[in-house]
């Protein structure tokens, strides 16, 4: 295979930033953006990117993202102050493009959601960024909803905070068609004991490498550690 025909390699990352509140109880968006920059990712799914009350203003000001990163914000917010939808935001490396952007409301007692988009590539990849609920019965219904949303997509990914502590149960809607990637323990940042943050993928998506950012800066910036995966579309 010649170099020009080799499948494109991209780094995807997922990070629950806890509204930019670190373990020292300080809200520090500069620190969070420093962690994100060091991931060297192409696409970053963020959870808890917005505050919970009122108009849900962003925990990461857009001007800081513009001035301190090489990312653009995927247009999923429904107002001028939020970064995402139900706290789910997506940063994309400049030069990448997305189409067919959609918001997905998820079932359950808590207000939960996801964002869906297609990476505009020769072989499109459909990506869903999400933050699942706290109760397993709701998470199962939410995963069923997301799988249904991907029914027409050959190459697809679901990434985010799955909120599932078990390594054996809670992923049944994914078992038939998806491979589930758990790069490592990502929670709690001070003492990681659970792999709550995951990436599910199917189709021609091949994972070349994956991991958890366990750096000193990441251990202070949020209660979750960011995960990442280098993938190719075969």
C-alpha cells in the first residue's frame, strides 16, 4: 500500500471537565485547555462543558479556545453562551470539517443528551459524543437510542462518560455490533479506580493505540482523567 493510499489516522479524545473545577476546588479554564492541548487530539468530546443553571454559560470561554488552542467549537449550542448541548461539546482541529450535525435527547429522569455529526472525509465517520445517566436502567435505554441513531452509518463511534462502573454489565445494546474500548481507569483523578470513560466503535474503524492522560496537570484539572485513541478508517 502506498503512503497516499494509507487510511487516515486521527486521534479522538474524551474528557469530563467537571465545569473546569479542579480538585483544588478552583475553576480554571486555562488549566483545562492546557490539558486538552497536550492531548494532541484531532477531535475532543467534552462532558460538563457548561454550567447547569440559567442559560448554562460555558465553563470554557470561547475566546480562550480561540486564542489558546488550534480548535474550533462544533456548532451544537442552542444559545450564545453555552458551548454544548446538555453539557456535551466537541472541539475539532482546524482543517477538519463536520456535517449533518444533530442534537439527540436521551430518555431518563435526568436531562441528558448527545451530539451527533459526520466527519467530512472520503469515507465519512459518524461520531456521537455523550454523557450517560447515573442509573443503569436509564443508561441502557440511552445506549439503545444512540445505537438506533447510528442505524444508517457504516463507520461509527460513540464516546464519552458512560458512567458505568461494571466491566461486565450495562453495555448490552452495544454487544451485537460494536467493539467497546476502555483505555484505562479515568475516575477518580486523585486515585483512578474506574474506567467510566469509553469509546465504542464499529465498521472499518481500527484502533492503533489508546490511553489515559495521567499527567500531574490532568490529575488536578478535573475529577476525571481524559482518554484518547488513535484510530484509522480502513
